C-alpha cells in the first residue's frame, strides 16, 4: 500500500448515500472493514470541547526515511476506493445483504483479470489484505484482516448494525500495483442514520485523549500531527501496529471517497519516537467535510480515535 494514497472521487450526494447506497455502491465501489478480534475496534469516540494542542517539536517535525514527505505543489487527487473494479481486479462479496449483529461472518473474493480468484498477494504493512468497514453515515468503523483460504475466498467477522455499509479492500496482488477497491453491502433492519459529530481538534476513546494539530487543505498536502495522552500525561510508549505507530483513514462525507495515510517515520528507524506525536501528510481532493479515523496501539490494545474535520479551499501562491 502506498505511503500516502490520494483521496478523491465523484460527489454522489447525500440523497444517493442514504436513498440508494447499495445500488450506487455496487456500481461505483466504496467503503472499508476490519476483522481480527484482537484488533476489532467498535469503540465510539466522543468529541469534547476543542482545546489548544501543545506545540509539536522534535522528531514529529523532521521528515525521516520511510515517511510521507510534504508536497508543496498541487497534488494528484485521483479517486480512491470509489470503484469495485480497477486494473482488471474486482472486489466481490459473496453476499450483498447481511444480517445485523456481532461477529457476523463476511466472505468475499478478489477476482483477477483472468476471471479467477486471486490467491497470491504481496504483504503490505504486515498483512496481505486490509479490510475497512463503515456504515454510510460513517459510524461503526472497523479495520480488520481477513483469513485467506486456498480457494481464494477471504473470510472474517464484523459487528454490523442495520443500514448500508461500505467495505474497502486494500491489497497488492502478486506482480501488480497496490489497489483500494470499495463496494456496498446492506444490513437488514431499521436504519436510523446518525448526524456527523461537529468538527473538533480533540476527541476521546476509552480513557485516552487524542489532539489534532493542523488542518486539511483541499488539493494540497496537509501536515496533521496527532498527540495521544492518558490521564493528562503524554503517552510515550505507543506500540507498533502494522509496522507503524498509527494509521489514519480519511473519508469524504458525501461519497466516502477514501484516503489511507501512513505516518512519517517507522518504528526502529533510529529516529522516530513512540509517541506522543504521530505525524501524517494527507491530501484531500476537494473542500468539504471529512471523517478521520486514527488507529493506534497501547498496552496491547488497538483503539480508534475519530474526528470530524473540514478541508478548506487551496489556492496556490501566485508565481
């Protein structure tokens, strides 16, 4: 998976999201799920009153080998995760409708250009495939890692509430390019979409507080530094999770266009410290509202901190 994948897509509109999500999703692709029970994060992040984040100093300010480098010019903002088929590969769930509940079984295949299920993958960030799942109102975020059978069928379990869900599969077929494919599934039951929480620079998950420094800027690379604290004390012993101290997924609110960013630096590189700061460079394709999901690991538990953020218009400086 690329260190900094670009997010983009076609605005589908809120009415399409909630009125015809499944039909649109299967036609255009969208969404991301998560499996392994040890990593299964269905924790809700409750936004609190924004506070002024501390100044960021040290390693978080210094680009290091292996991290995303800042981009000063207008960046490529090609759509990501908006289609179920790309480059001859198709993300194909075995059921378009699923029951609601905890630990619901989910199976799917990646079909290659030859029409056969793909069985050989290259490892990216410690896994052969990353599955992200989120309901269309951007609740219930999960990031799991399914198990691959010899037949090419992937299987995992998700906690699913009623409504339209978007699933994203990130993977690299052997000998091919990195791909992020998305598709929709429907979950049976009464769907009550939830409004997005207001924008905030601070959020909580369990007894951890995560503070965001930086802002999204449409069309340009934005430096985003997230600091993790617990009980008012900085967390300086974050644990590596999927070969990094944090993973950030950003979704555009209207169509769930997808961006997965990996942080600057890497555990064990001799420069990057294990917290409290984790720095990313992200490029959003358009102005508007986005939902951000930060996965981090501490005390052997992976947690997800959630933010609502607004990307402002970017105007390049005159020559």
